[in-house]
């Protein structure tokens, strides 16, 4: 949807964009913070976690299909993301997807 501006499921062109995807803040119920792929303690002040890999989303207003993207994927330290692994073993990890 990001490139085509059309839903890949139902072909609708009623596609919406969310600049900031929010996530429920576990520490303070009923509050929200930007959703992210990873948290970085070292970059935060006083042990506060700092979000890395903030998310944006596209959604279809007709069928509800939803796609999420990392806004600055090049800044992520893939080798340090907890639970991360490459799906394709022989992927060229030096070239970003375009």
C-alpha cells in the first residue's frame, strides 16, 4: 500500500496513513507512547528506554487490511535486536530493501 496507494487484498484505493502508531504504555495504564521495534537503554537518560525503529502504518478503509513500516530502518542495529533473525540465511544484509 505504501508504494501502490492501493489495498493488495481488495484493490480499494481508500487507503489511510498513520504517521505515528501508538502502543499502550505498560507502566502507565490508559496512556500511549509511540510504537517501536526496539528500546535502547544506553541512549536513554537515567535508565529511561528510548524507542528505536518507530512505526508508521497504512490501512484500507474498506476491508481493514493494515501494513506497518519502520520509519528509519537503516538506523536499526539488527544484530542487537532481541529475538531478531534473518529469514533468508544468505540474505545480503548490506543492501536495504527498496
